[in-house]
C-alpha cells in the first residue's frame, strides 16, 4: 500500500502537537483542577473534548466507519484548509482542481500561498481525467474533486474518480457535500484500501446544520491523525456537539426524499419555460439552469423577493443560475415568478 508520509510537509511530520489538560487525564469523574476553568457549572464552563470521542462514535455508527477514520472540522472549510496546511509547502507545492467547482479550494490555496492549477471540465461538465493527469507533477500534493459537483450538479463516474485516486502520486480530495441527494454511492468504502483518498462530507446540506459548522474528512487513520494534530485543539465547541448529536439522532431521510421529489417537480416546470435553454441533470439539492438572459432573470427574481445564485460570470457557466430546492410552497413561488417573467417578456 502507498505511503502517504512522503506527501506530508516536513514541519508537520516533525510537529510536537499541543497537549491539552484533558489529553493528560482521561477519566470521567473527579475534581478537575487541571485546566484553569471556572468551577461554576453553567453547562459550558468545561473545555470540550478535543478528540470529540462521543460525537465520532455516533458518526461512526451512521457512516459504518471506524472512529479513527473520522476527522470532524469546523465546517468542511476547516478540512479543506487543513489539507493545505498538512500537505502543501507554501510557494513550492501545488494542487490541481477541476473548474468550475466549489470556490473554497481556490481561496484556501491563495491564503496558504499554494499554486492551484485549474482544469476545465469537459463537454457536458464531464471529468477531464486525462487533462488532470497531464498537469499533476512532482510538486502536486493534492487533487481536489467534487462529486456531485457544485455548481454543475452532476456526479462523476465512480470508476473515473477511482482511476484518478489510483494513478496520481498525491492526495485526492473528493468533496461529497451533496452525496445524500445523489444516486451514486459514496467513496468512503474505498478509504480502507486507498490511503491517499480524503472524502469530505458535511452536516451543512442534507443534514440541515449549516449554522452549526460541522464538516467531516473521512480518510486513512494516519491522515486523520495529521489533520487532528494541526487543527485548533477545541475546534468543535460543547454546544455544537450537543446539538449535532441530537439532530443526528433524529435523522433527515424524509427531508432528503422531499427535496429529491421537489427537485424533479421544479426541473420539469423549468424545462417548460421558453426562456429556459437547459436544466442540467442534478444529483444535488440545487439545479443549474441556463437561461436566455441570466442577469435580467436574476434581477426579476430579486424584485419578487427570491434570491438565487447568479453563476453567469463563472467560466463554463455562462447564462446560468443556480437554484436551491426549497420547501414545496417556496418552489411554487419561484415557478409563479418565472411565469410572470415569461409574460412580461412577451408583451
Ligand atoms: C456547501 C459545500 C460545502 C460545505 O461546506 P461547510 O464548510 O461544511 O459548510 C463543502 N463543499 C461543497 C462543494 C459545498 O457546496
């Protein structure tokens, strides 16, 4: 099996991580005079578990993965940033990504002073596997893929993703933020046999916890250990862990089913409108739609109090709006507003 240690920055491989008071004593009961906390119990006076053991056990059961393969971040955004901090030497290494895709890969690259090589998607937003392989070089430390992809809404074939994981000599991040809305199965089953694979998932979309900021990196235990050493010790707070735990126990399968059903209702209604040129197939909780005049339609919807994402200035998405699937009554409002736009344009 491949050795991922050679992808790790020297400073990180040599790091002596911060040791918290709770690292040095593990017991549950006792008189805690070790962390300079306030002794007055208000529910939050104690530091959170830096290893998030209880939450990891719960997520492990849901994902069918050992806890040692789970990193919990302050949003997936923290995990994305940590990929740079763990693997990429600033001004020396590079990462490769598809474009258009999620904007944070580029921002995290810029903040970490790491070159990002963006490879445009192929025809109909297909995965440009050969072009990606062609730009990966000996300084490439990570390849960022997103499936289902934001903003194009499509998933890439599992065989093509895994071919890249196997063929490149670097880490491969597959961002599965929208996997719960897809027909395709997650790649998490592949991490046991592919130590260079990092699968990102998030509580922000299907799980309905965007406000709590919890994202997951699912990977080889060595990768999880490295990311855990570099993160802020208390990156997930006590309140968040409690609320996430309660919401995880409730589940969201009904909501996900509703959103998928509404996605086909909205897609069908959109396709019937004359100014809609293309409704791209979606494996996510949004639709990418190409229209005759994206800016004009965007402004019309704003006037009706409906905010969508105008992607017309994103290369490869010219003329496109990205529309999140809402509640049934919100989607009705959207369609009604689009029909009014159609009428006002005919006159
Ligand atoms: C929304 C989204 C995320 C979620 O990020 P969080 O920081 O977990 O909220 C991650 N990746 C993609 C592609 C997304 O669209």
